[in-house]
């Protein structure tokens, strides 16, 4: 399968957007065979799909992140502001406001100091002591959490990994 017309990330994929092509792929590539057409129609593009590109199984998703009413916030955290247990995509966490390095507990007069979130990405770097944890949060909470993160006043708490 290949993309006939460019489909931007998040757009619904239609049958008219796709075409079958004959290629001799490298065995290391995971390409979608022509029989996989129906599994893509109605799905959302997980990334921008350029016209002429060959389809891989991860090119589509049932829903895109962030969806309507949601935002993704990046938190650059040191090891002391996140659990010692490695975070994984899909983990349920709470983003908690902290006093920060200045230690100003007066900043916590509001009850809105803890927000539920879901981990959608974790990126550690050898060049930095920080790990960037991307969390999915309700849109109305994103600005407050981003403010905490920019001031170094956010921590992440890992909640149970047991199924509901």
C-alpha cells in the first residue's frame, strides 16, 4: 500500500487516499500489503503521510494524541522529581506542584496543585541530567502545568499499573 494523496497528521484516511503498488521491499521493512487497505480506511494518520510514501503498520491510529480537548505538556525533570521506576508510555501519573528550588510553600494556596495525566512519551538524554516526560492532560489544565514545568516546580507521581 502507498499514499496517493498527502494526508496530514490527524486527518481521517479514506480509500481514495491510498493505492496499491508493486515493490520488492527489503525484508527488514514492515510494509502494509494490499490486503490491509480496509484496516487503514477510517483510521487517523498518526503522522504526516506524503503522497507516494509506502505505508507501514504504525502510519495510522484509531485516534490521534492529543485529541479534542486534550493537550500534551513536556516536563523536563531531574531524577528527584520523578519516580525511580522507569516511566512508560501509557502510565497513569499525577503531576504535582512543588515549592521548587526557592522552597516557597506560600505558592500553594490554591487547591489545584495535583492533576491526573497519562505518559505519552519519555526522552532521556546523555547530555542532560533531565528526562523529558510528555504527559497528556485536559486542555484546561495544560497552561498551569506548563507554568509549573517552566519554573522547575513540577514533579511526577506514578500511579498503579494494575488494570481497572
